[in-house]
C-alpha cells in the first residue's frame, strides 16, 4: 500500500521518471537545478504580471499595457530600473547582516522546490520526509526578514520584523496540523507519494477544511493581503524593508512573489492532485492548478481589507488552531475506520462538518471590533 486511497497495482500506468534521469545522478541534479531556477524566475515574472493585470481588472483599471505585448515586459523594465538604482546603506545599519538578509529571505524558495514533483518521479530529490523538509526550509525566510529589521537600525523596520515573527509562529501551528491531515490520508511524507495517493480523488474533496486552513495560514505566513501587516505603509512606513533600495529591495520583492509561487505549488500538490489529470501533460496540469490558486490569492487581495495586528493573532489562536485540531482528529478517526480506502460517502460528511465548524467558529470567535486586544 502507498496510502489508504490507492494500491501499488494501480500505479503501473503512471510511468515514473527514472531517479537518475537523464543518465546519471550528477546530470540529474544539474538538469533539475537549472530547471527549478528557470521555473521559479519565470513564474515570478508571470505572477507579478498577473497580479497587476487581475488587480486592475477588479479595480476597473487598465493595468500595464505599454511595454511589450499587453504590457508583459513591464516587469522586466521594472527589474532593470531597480538594478540601475543606487543602493543606500543606513548609517546605523549592521552592513553584513543588512546585505545578507535579502539572500537568506530568497534562498529557501529555491530549496523547497527540490521535493516538488512535476510528474511521477520528476523531481530533484524524492525525500521520504518531504513535508518535514518543506516546513523546515520554508521557515528560514523568516530569519531573513528578522535580519533585515534588526540590522536596519530603524524602529519601523524592527516592528515589521517582529510582526512577521509573531505571525509565522502563530500560523505555523494550524498550517502544520493541516499538513498532518494530508500525511495521515496519504500514509507518506513524500510529496510524490501524496500526489499518487490522490489518483482516485483529490484531497480537497476529502478534506476541504484542511485546504481552507492551509490556504489562509499560508497567506498569513507569506505576507499576503489581508495579512500584510509587516509592510503596512499606513503605520510602519514600509515595514521590515523600509531602509532597502535598489537590488536589495528587489530581492525582497522577488522573495515575496517566490513564496507565493511556493505556496500555490504546495496547495496544488497537496490538495488538487498535483500533476494528475486527463489528456494534458502532467507538468501542464500542475501549472494550471498553480495558476488557479494564484488567482484566488489575488482575488482575496483585491477583496478583503487589511486586518489589525490583534485580529491577525486572534484568528490564528482562537479560530484556526481549534479547527485544525478537530480536522486532524476527524481525519485520523476516518483513516482508522477505513484503513484501505475512504468510501465516497465520506465526502459529503466532511463537507458538512466543514460548514458546521466554520459557521460555529464564526459565531464563537470575536475579532475584537471596537477594542484592541493584545
């Protein structure tokens, strides 16, 4: 058994890619490293373009339309502009840490993709602890943010960095519990095995509450609106990167959208079946699902106002954490009751449970309107 939803015999038609493709281990590492770096950089450019275009569409504006066809080269022009800008170092900054922070912030984005499969076996390293690797490596970018805030010698930067630490520590718990539910369903920590375990039905159908928890918690961890308090211009000037300019600021911008690519890819892999789908090439199915998640993130930014810091913390501890615990317990009970495969009639039961828990939680949970809770 690979997981409770699929047997080994059902996997033979999936034609896994050889672990040493295209010839030996060293060529495998070299080729996939180049593919991942190019993929991330191209996806960041596309994500920035889509964000500008879709936000303009929601706001009834035109959006980028001058540089290149449909304004697609606007992002490249903006990147060149940032490269030519002067880099200013604050007088009171710790220069070494100040320069290292953007690199530390962006490096985990590339590392996380080492365990993401583009089709069966097509990944840099199929770790049997892939989920743990993602959690551990993904948290390193937070250190880069804190380094930036501390080394800038600016109180606004420091406050933004501290907000980031508080948000990541708070939302990491419901996110990890949501990922634990996926691991229980799949019976494996490998992302490749988790995708294979969704051949019969994607996990978003079996576990909608887990999907909701990962999406909301992931947006908070990667500093997406309405949780972008770390760079709130109305109260913190520009947050943790107030003192950054030129290429160093561009690295933070690159890291933020890179994390958006990572979160969209993880959600597509863990809950939407990853590369699986009929007719089209596996990598194309994965891209389609990534762009669907990206559109929902942009839609959320265009719709919801920024929350307060007390509301941000209360949402994690008073609402999402209890729901994540209940979701994990229910998932474990169902897998124990049906160890071979969950029956299809569990699907409407889980959706009903999700609706009831969210509605009940919204009645009991108070965001603190009218007063600030610390």
